[in-house]
């Protein structure tokens, strides 16, 4: 595995990551979400062609803890072969916001505590590494003792100690032939001193990179910024940095601005579940629109300049000569959904509770988010990341999404 | 070779035969299809979760849409304004819509049939509403499918008595109203539906009446509703014998592969059913041997693909064991099984067409039955039907007393 920093803009950096499998891609990069190895709603055979950058996925080892799936993945020879995703990067992240949240307030020497869909469970080190080794991920996060920022000092210190010990234990249990693929966890939650201590300890280990944990748990945004800064200051520049728990566009920008290279995000899927299509603009050159004016998607080339929350009553659309919206979710978007289907069709699918609606929305939302990450990288290469971030967060007020379910009322 | 009628928008060419079975080319306004073929059911303009690309990859030729659901949402007028269901869905191949009548009767509370039409309570506001043959055809004209179905008076196959006769005669009266109301005979093919329950005399009268109307194609309706298999195949045999050679024959609501093979042997060309996708949602996969219950504990250690002779994306990539872990836990599980099941039905369609075309239909039937009944316990009704079809399946059958 090789990671090389190619360009910088402030603390943000563009890197090129070359995995042992030969797969190469640019960072900062989005890791797409999977469950039990497969995308949640996107047909797996469509994943390769979804977007030029749609090559990297996250998965959680927690799904593979028990038989029969534990035995099945071992027999298949890893998660790539199991899910037929050879040619993809599969990154094992212990915590995932689709069902394996940390339950770290309790102390335990036995292992890390997670809230899963089948209740709270403790995952021990041997078991965790057994699953990691069976899955053969391209990168994997060490077992974290992750706690939220409000825990007492003593518990916080304990989490730093556990995490460091467990990192060593995980490293001792990793299969040698899988090479150096570990992302050592850095915790520290509510204390900047503890955060620095955790980072210092992880920095001395023989790892491929680091995974910053304890975020996305209701912490203050400014505090989060300090924690990212303090941790990253202690980490070597030439190793990968991943963060878990952060996924919205603002969180991504904040993380990238601090020096993060990899993020797994459920943001596209969260929008899909709410019947929302991602429509925010991606190009700084688009002039901001007056928020008072009713904004319509314009036929600009490849740029979404806004959204329309105008509610079109279907009856008026048919009897009153009103507009039926036969435009795609985002005009000019090159995703599968936008090239083939219209808002009115997707609205019909949603109102009829058809699962195809979720599939089409998720394809678009994932594509749009991958374009967002690409725009971030372009801005870093042009040394304009700060401007890009300022521009993006200021136009946020005009709305980020198109509510497909509300646009037509039958 | 073909009957040409002024009210046709299709061409049907029988390319090869084996006794009653035929392999044909059905040229429709939007697509050139090969029969025998299975048509997946799309209800609201989509087959459960599958994208258009996937449907094309699976070789789906004609998809069925339900007029009742489409009329409710998004509505016939919207579809008309947009330019039809093809354009709305962006589906480049063929579509068929049903009349809406069957769904109403089966889905709606207090639906009733009178000479005027089907009366029912609006599902939106409970007000009494009426669907006449004219309404059904007008709605279907707006939806714009390649094939549209006449509104028929359909009764349950288990119904007996004068109601069956009443329904058959009403169906004949209604076909004339449908023909009169059809405003796009050169773009859409109106199929009549043969009714008459399980009564051969009633079926004969209906057949005669519909054939005399010189329609582009015919469906055999009123089956797949709980009648015994023996009665079922006899009705199909009688109807295919009574329908014109040079027009397509569509047996409605048939989806079990065994039923499709038998009906094909007896001379039918088109089939539709929700079965393949519905059974996928319960974790059942269609395979050469029959039905594979993926939820079964034994699947957890079965590392074979669903069907060793299937070349679909699912069978190329995933094992039964993996699918077993997915089906009850992830929506993706039943998505993948749905995909495979549709593939299975389309492969069956291709096998039927090519085996008849290539003069090896009996061998195909024999091989099919041997896989489904490895112990030789082919049901009597299948044997009787194959007798009438003139297909020797004696080698598939081991007498049970032996």
C-alpha cells in the first residue's frame, strides 16, 4: 500500500492511494456504505459504472461476527469475493451509523461495546481480529474504545488507554500476509490533552494510517475542529487519515480542511430515505441567487443552481395547464437516474411505495456526493479549498435538496 | 400466412411448430418479440425494484402494467399529456395493460358487476364509481400500451351455476363496446378474453363469438383461480384448438414453469404472473428442480449458485449460503432473488422458443420434466395434457406402483 500527498491547500491535501490490490484512487475520498458486504439499495452490478470514482466502500465487521455469515465470508475467501466486489476497495470500519453505533459509556476490559439492531453487545479483540482476517479488507480500523465527549475524565482516560492497548493487540493478531493495512484509532473525546495523548501513542505504531474516532456524537462544531487539529498535529503527514461518524457536507469540509483523507458517509442514504434528492451546486462560478425568488433548476451545463419546493398539484397539472416536471432531478447530471428518468416519474414511484424509487434516488445521491468530493479535490489542487468551503457553506442557506415527494400532490 | 385485419397493430408469424406448440415472431409497435414468452408484471410501471437496464439485460420483451393502479396514480390524463406510459417509464420495448376489471373485483370492497360495468367504491373517497368497457378502453388508449385487454366479466373458476353463463355472454356483449370505444386500433392491439368457466359448451360459444370479431389476439381468461389442474389444462386445450392459428394466444395469470411448459405444448404463446417476483420476496428462488427455499437452514452451508444452469448475474456472483444470510435481513436479498427469478422465466421463454424452432421441443419437455420430477412422479394431469399435445413423456414417468 502506498499513500502519497500530491497537493495541499491549507491543511487539506489531495493524495493518491495505491492499495496492495493495485487499485489506485485520489483522496479525499468517499467510502460508499454497504451492509453485509453489499450496497443497501444500489444493484451491485451497477456499482462499477455508477461514477468514475465509485470504487471504494465501507463495511462493518460487526455484520460478520456470527454464523452463518462468519463462516460464509471465511469460506468465500474474504468480503471482496463474497460480495463479488473484486476491483473495489473494501474498508472495515467498526462503527457505522446504519446500525452499529458505539455504546461506549460503559467500561469494559473485555472489548468494545456496540449498540446493534439485536441489542447491546461486547466485541472482544480475538473475535474482532478473527472477523477482520476472514474478511481480508484493504484497510481496517483497529478496535476502538470510543466514547462521547461528555463522559467523565476517568472514563475518557480509560478509553485512550484501552484504544492504545487494543491497537497493539490487533496488530499482533493481524495476518502477516495481508501487509500493513491497519488504521490505528485515535480517541480522546472531551479532552484536548487526552486527544493529543491518544494521537501521540498511535503515531508511534507501525500502521498504514489512522482513524479518528469520537466524532458525530453531538459535539460542538468548534470543539470538533480543535480536536481534529490537535490530533492531526501529532500524526505523521505521510500516512492516511480516516474519520468515522462525520458525513454531512459541512462535516466533510471541516474534516478535509483539518487534513482528513477518507470518510465513510451515510448522508446520501439518509437523504434517499427521506425521499430527498441531492441538488446542491458544485461549481463556485455559479452566481448565488436571490433567496426571495422562486428558484428553478436551470438548464445550465452540469450545474444545479437550486431547487424548487413549489408544490405542483397534479390535478392542476392536468386540468389547469400547469407544469408536469419532466426534467431530471438535476439538469445536466450524468448519473444513470438523471440520464433516463424524470422528476414526475420518480415522484410516482415514491407515492406508490415502489422500491425502485429508492434505487434511483440513491444512485443519483451517491453520484452527486462523489461529484462533491471531486470538486473538493479540484479546489485543493487549485489551492482554493478555503474559498470553496466558504462559498459552499454560505450558499447552504438556499437549500440543498429537492423534496421529490412533496413536489406533486395527487 | 397471417390474417390481416384493419384493426391490427401487430404481425404474428409462426416460425416453427411441433404439433400444437409454436415458436413465433410477434412484431408490436414498440418491439419485435419472440414467443413463447413470459411477461413480468409491473403494476405501477415498474417491476419490483428492477431498473430498465436490468430488465433489458434480462431480455424482458413485454411488461405488464395494471390499468387500475395507473389510473389511480399517476392518472390516465397525466400519462396522456406526457405521451403514454412508454415515455413516462422510458421503457423502449413493449407494454401490455390489463382492463382494470380483475383488480377491482379482487382488491376492492363491494365491487359489483352490472350490465353497465363494474361498480365499486372509490378507494380515495368512498364514493360509488363505475368502470364501463368504454372507460377501460379510453384509459388504456391514454396509457398507450402495445396490447390492451378488453373488459370482461370474470368469475372465479370455482363458481358454478347460471352466473358463469351470464358472465360469458356479457363478455361477448362487452367486446363489441370495447371495439367501438377503441380509438387507436392502428397503434394498440385489443385482445379479447375467452371466458366460460370450466364449461366446454360455454367456452365454445365464447370462442366462436370472439373469433368472429377478428381481433388481433386472444387471451384465455378465468383460469389460475383455484380450479383443479385437470380442469385447467382441458380448458386451455379446448381454447387453443378453437382460436385462429395465425394470432397470438395469451393465457392470463400463469407463472409456474410447469404450467407454462404444458400450455405451450398445447399451443399457447404468452403468459403473465406476479409469482416470480412475489415468491422472491419470501426468499424462494426458481430453479430447474423446482423451488429453492433460501430461508431453509440447509442453505447456510450450501456454496453452490442458485441454479447451476443459470447464467444470470446473481448466479455468476453469489452462493446460496450468502443469499441465505441476506434474504431475511436486507432488502438487497430479495432484490437479488427477484432478479434471478425473472432471469429464470426469461430463460424458460428462450428455451421454449428455441427448442420448438430447432425441432427439439419433445427433448426439451422431457429434460424439463426429468429435472422437476427426478423420482418420476410426473402428475397425471401433465401426462394427460402431453398425450393431447402429442408429446411422448413415457421415459419421464416411473409408474408409482413399481
